[in-house]
C-alpha cells in the first residue's frame, strides 16, 4: 500500500516540482556541454507550480529521499543535471 501511495504522490504532485527544477538547468557554454542546476527557493517553486509552500516542502522531502534533488544553502536543485 505504501508503494501505491508513493506512486500517487509522484504521479500527481512531485512531478511538477521535479519538472520545474529540471527546467531551471542552465545549458553549457561554448567549450562543452556542462549543465549547471540553478538553486530555487520554496516560494519560487510554489508560485511556478501553483502549489502551496507546505505541499512543495512535502514534495521536496520525498524527492530528496529518492536522491533526485539536493538542498543547497540557497535553495533546492536537481541532483544530476547532466542525467
């Protein structure tokens, strides 16, 4: 039953946060493709996804537990932008 709950949360909520963070990856420069993830604050993620900050925080915790995102001193970003 917990796997079903995880799937449900990922399918209907977490994907919005993950997609937004993936869209905030800067592409590489002229000398090679070295993508760089730009950290985002909870308020910017909330306004971009249309979800309340509390719901965004829950999504971030679940995605961090799956090691898909990481928290930095300035915000949250995708763990492996090249992948």
